């Protein structure tokens, strides 16, 4: 059912939301979702999508323009969700603080990640407590929380001439709208260009949908929420190339970011 819901949102976004996505190709039985297994593997659900022309933005080129595009895409997706009647039952992931810090975190416990010593654990525990408090106060109004892409990075854009297409909806689920910016800077939260990219993202967003000051202020909270989720991911996916490359320094950099966050919002 979760895959059906993913495909339903993609189709609705393309049809009504002004965000071009890939269309699934139906099998011989007319169904988009196929299920097959082998003697070595248990049955798997599969979807084949049409081929889309285009290239992802070059990270060595003008990231500011690309992030302005990302902001506009996010705003159009959020506007669509605010008025879309979700097909019921609707089943997708949840990307809230409970999914990161609760008893059954989606990507595991950040405390189990490599490099999390007692000093770092103390800093991050204080950050977790502050995040929970701030996000509870921020709330889940329809204008700030709903269905999000949750992985809206440059790698998931395809640029073809004047057209921009959004792909890779498999992480889509329920969360705060501003989390989509945090996902966009995954693994580069400490990059010196982030403030400029954030300004560009917000500029593109506001061209489509207005934002309250509370939304902009809380972006820092979503960046920290995402960063702690990624720290947990590194701990639970330690055999992947990305986790191996990030593991030596990710916890210590996360602690530095967390200290800055605590100074800014916890006095």
C-alpha cells in the first residue's frame, strides 16, 4: 500500500501540482506494481518508470541557482499537499522527531553511531531535548506539516533544457515542510556556502508560497533533526560506501553544529 500511495502522489503532483515526475509503466497485467521472487530471494515489489531526459545539476557549477529551483519545487509540492485529498488508507513513512528520537527510530539510535563518545553524547542529548521542545511548540498545523518529498537534493533533480523534473520519491512521507530544505543539504550542513544556499532556497520558495517568520527561524531545528537522523543512519548502515567515508568525522562535526545550535536557541 505504501508504494501505491507514493505513486498516487507523484501522479497528482504531475497532474495538478506543477511538479513534473516520472510515470510508472504498467506490466502486461495492467498493474504498475509487480511482485516477483527467485529461489534465492523472497518476493520483492517492483515498479518500472519511464525514462526521463535530463541531467542532475553540476555541483561544481552555480549551486545558488539550483537551490533557488529546489525552493520553488518544494513550495509547489507543499501547496499541492495542503489542498490534496489523500486517498485512503494512506500509508507512508513519518519524518518527525519521534521517528528520529523515539523508541523505534527509523534509522536507529544516533548514540550507536561511530565516534559518539561521552562528551559528544552529552552535547547531542541536550540538543535532542531542545529540538523536541521547540518542535512541540512549533506544532503541526496544515500550513507547516504534511506530506513531503524528504530527499529533495540536487541529485534528485533532472534538468532538460528549460524543464526541471523531480525524481526519487521512495523516502516521501509525513513531516514538517521545512525539513525539505534540511534534506537538500544532507551531509554538507557544515559547508560555508550553506547560508547562501539557504537564502537562495527561501527566495525560490517565496516566489511560489509565502512563509511566516516562525517557519524560517525553525529551519535550523530541521537541519539539526536531519543531521542527527543521518548520524543514526551511518550507525545502522555502516557497511555502505557513504557511511564508511563519513564515519571518521561525522559525529564530531555534528557535535560542533549542535553546540552552535544550543548557543543560538538555548542561551
